[in-house]
C-alpha cells in the first residue's frame, strides 16, 4: 500500500462516521487510525460549540438545555453505505416534509455489495434526514426522524 492509497484512506475515514479503523495486510503491514473525540454541546440560543478533547482545551461551563425530542427514529440495521435513491439519477425515496407509512422504503444501505432497502417502522412525517447520501453508517446510526 503506497502513500497515495493511505492518504485516500485517511480522507475517506475523515468524511465518514467511523471513529477508528484497524487493517492488517497479509504482508504484515498494519494500519491503525483513530479520530479525535469531539463533543458537541447545545447552548440556550441554539448555537453549538465543538470541543476537541484530544487537545487540552479549557471548556467554559455551559448550561445545557435538555430538549426532550419526541421523534420516532429510524436507525440503520447494519453497517454500510447510505443511499437516498436507487440510482444517482433518480429522485430520493423521501425528503423532509414527506408523509410516510409503515413499510415504505426510505433509503438503501449497501452492505457487502448487497443493496438493502430500509423501510419505515412507523407512520409519520419526515422531520429530519440525519445522514448525507453516500455516508458510511454503523449499526444503530439514526437515519431519519419522524413526527
């Protein structure tokens, strides 16, 4: 594995939601990567601050507001790549504001070259799409919030 391949791997990991990665090649080469921990806090005026815990940053005391979200969440049932439509030229299965029914296809998660249609577990309205097209998702990653 060359420098350019390692650099591409680092860029891909930086764009994904993967926190750490360990690869061991048959020739004995080992690659271990880990993202730095980041904490995001919500302040009363809906501004967010991100604190990088890997650096010794002094964090001002922030009063967090506990907003109890009363949304139904559709989560990823597997690790894979999220696709909002069946092909790049097609319209997304759903968009924010769409009314959906239980069993309706919301997206596709590709895992091991298999395209898995993810269906809604609930009736409701799409309030938020939590991931971007082609994001890597893990088991339990929130994909959609419904009201």
